[in-house]
C-alpha cells in the first residue's frame, strides 16, 4: 500500500529563484512541462506532498519585482499575479469597485491561506472550484500572460480548459489580471456554500447586474464547482437582460442557471444538490445585486498608485540542485541562525528538528489545521507548506518568541491562562500566533472578527468560547 507522507516532502526537485519576469519566463521555457511556478505554495506544495504532482523544477516567483499590488491605468485596474487573497479582500479600491471579488476573497478558506495564497496561484491551479474565477468572469477580467513570444491577454472566462488545466503553455507566466472600469449602476454579490467555513465550495456564485430604473440593463452570472471549469451562465443572463426586474424573471433565470450547469457527484457534494443550490444562490444573488445596484453610491477611495515592490530585494538568480544542501540564514525569535537545507525541506521541520523549537506543531501537514502557524516577516505562514530555502534571510517568529526576553509572558498568553483558553498544548501555539496577527490587523475586533480570523485554527476538544473570550479580553492590553 502506498502511504503519502504529508509531514515531509519526499519528492526532490531543483529550486530556482529568478529575479525578473524575463528570467522566470526563460527558466519556464527551458524546463517546459518539468517546471512549475511556485507562488504561495498553498496548492502546489499540498499537491506535491500528496504525490499528485512531481515537478523536477520549482520556479519561485517570490522575489520577482512588479508582480504584487494593485494599480489603475487608463481606468483599468491591474492586479499583480502575486497579490495575496487577503490583501484583495481588504483593499479599499477592490471593495468599492469590485465588491464581488472582495467578497469571493473573504469567503476563501482560512486567514492563513488567504495571506499565503495569491490571485495568480488561484487561477494557475485551474480548479473548477476557484473562488476568484467566477468573480473575475462577471467583471469581464483578462489574464495577462507573458511567455517566450511576448505578452498576450486572455479573458478569464476562456482561461480554464478543464480541471487542473488552463490555457497557459509551458514557458508562460501569468503576470497580472486586469479589470475594466466599473460601470455606473452596477451591483453585485458573491455567495458560496461549502461543507465547513474554511473549505472549497460545493457551489459558488458571482452575480453582477446593471440597473436602469426598474429594468435590468445587463447581467452576468458565473458559477464554480458545477462544471469542469468555472462556468458563465449565458442563457440565464439572456432571461434577465432588458426585462423589468420581478420575482418571475428572477425565478426563471435561477431555474435556467441550474439547468445550464454540468455538475458531478464528488466528495464535496452530489450533482443533485449542486443543481438545487445553484438555483437558490442565483435567486438570492440576483436580489442582493439588484438592491446594491440601487443603493446610493459612496465616494470612491483614492486610486491606488504603482504596484508595490518585491517582498525582498532582488539578488542574483539562485539555482539549488535537488541533491544540494545550501546554507539558509534566518532570524528566529530575534536570534540569528544558520541551517543547511535541501530544496525540499520545510520550515516546520527546520524549526522543530534543526532548531529544536518544538512549540510549532505538526498536525495535518496540508494546510488544514493551522497548528504549524508562525510569522514570516510579520505575516502569517503555515510552516508545513513553506520551503526553508524560500525564506532565506527572513525573520521568523514562533510561539517561543512571544514571551519577552525577561521571561514575562505576552499579554495574549496571560489572557489565555486567565480565561482558561489554554485547552491543549497542540493547538494553543498556533492559536496564539494567529491571535497576535489578528490584533495587529484589527486592534479592536468584534467577536465575529475573532471567530472569522481564527476559523482555520482547529480545535477538536472543547470549542472556541474561552479562546474567543481570551482574545477579546486582551484587546485593551496589546
Ligand atoms: C486548506 C486549504 C483551503 C483552500 N481553500 C480554498 C478556497 O476556499 N477557495 C479557493 O479558491 N482555493 C482554496 N484553496 C486552494 C489554494 O489555496 C488557492 O488556489 C490559492 O489561491 C493558490 O495560490 P498560491 O499562491 O498558494 O498558489 P501555488 O500553490 O503557489 O500555485 C498553484 C498553481 O498555480 C501555478 N501558479 C502560481 N502562480 C502562477 C503564475 N503567476 N503563473 C502561472 N502559474 C502560476 C503553480 O505552478 C501551481 O500549479 C485552498 C487550499 C488549502 C490548502
Ligand atoms: S500542520 Fe500545517 S496546517 Fe496542519
Ligand atoms: S485546543 Fe487542542 S484540540 Fe482543542
């Protein structure tokens, strides 16, 4: 029997770190189908650990400048491929102009996966259940692709060709997504049904309506997880366009949408349920979009400027062979460390086995439990999905670094003890690291904020009441 080991990454590969888009494209073209782009790794590293993918070369785009951030040129909004799902969820421009995309990103998995996962990776893995794809499709977004022959643009609607397959040819890199200017009188909604809060969709739905008095001037509906690729429901749109908005028209459009999809039975849902829920989501989404299209418009936030630079200053191209070990320098909890690692070593294993910092726990190994949560350069990271070579030069904070040098516990640790929230040694470190990040991002969270932020930190023993109380109880002290 073949048993997948999700603790380590058994597969060996060369690790490449280009310093420009051109260099990345050269490498991808040179190694063709044997190479894969590595962005946040929340999909690729999981697939490799599950031994569903075995690329010979990983081309990390983590240090390529110009791939991150949101800018506006000639009215079109450009989102760099490496922009994180979390920053899209929180960005004022995206929330105001493309709220369906912001809602799609908010519905996305756990906080940790939102922080690590990128827009380019969400399209690059070509999952039929992608949350951003239906939202991008209803806005008429285009993918900007750079390859050996230059740059080409493909509508996101045509980007997907089958489960796990996109129009990207070997040698091509998705560099950005561009959205046309928002149309006046537009309202939209994103709705998702999944098994648990932080999961891929059973069905997701994106709806945009343009309202002209009591008539529908334009309509776009797209669904995920209901066909081999994200699907635009053109027949349902035709039922709505030009019609007076009414219960009959909405019900008919929703019925047509549920007939237009091509769902299957799988681990997440049945085809029958997917049809039923598509009808319900289309109906609810249309009403929500219509109300929003008629709501008074708020003043727009300032137009975002140039994309932000790369996360770390570029350096020379790195090529670490699969059989090579290299020295990686890290600052861990304020102390400089040097460790020798192979390309397939994970940060989790380096922390636990090489630096003996066993506070960071191994739970699932595939991004689902958040027991391995640490901070990398101030951002949440699931250390079970991070290659140690990719964080060379970074600052890492683990639970051992929360207390002061004098041994005084962090206010969150004090609060966890005070509220009896220290429920088990396995989950608490990850919860503390997530809670610290929460209070940095939202200094005065509501209970709902706390529950939402911590939804990826799984507890199977007691529940979350004491944990939520402990985080809330700490807000005045941090
Ligand atoms: C626990 C868990 C929950 C998840 N929940 C959701 C969810 O709710 N909704 C959802 O939509 N997804 C979900 N995902 C899937 C995944 O997190 C997203 O698809 C994420 O956006 C991937 O981004 P990444 O940067 O981590 O991609 P990576 O893992 O780095 O890459 C994914 C794929 O895209 C390719 N790729 C990456 N960037 C580029 C690029 N610029 N050009 C060309 N190819 C590229 C890679 O080669 C790889 O094949 C979940 C994953 C996990 C582990
Ligand atoms: S061990 Fe990393 S998310 Fe579960
Ligand atoms: S806190 Fe660890 S299982 Fe509940």
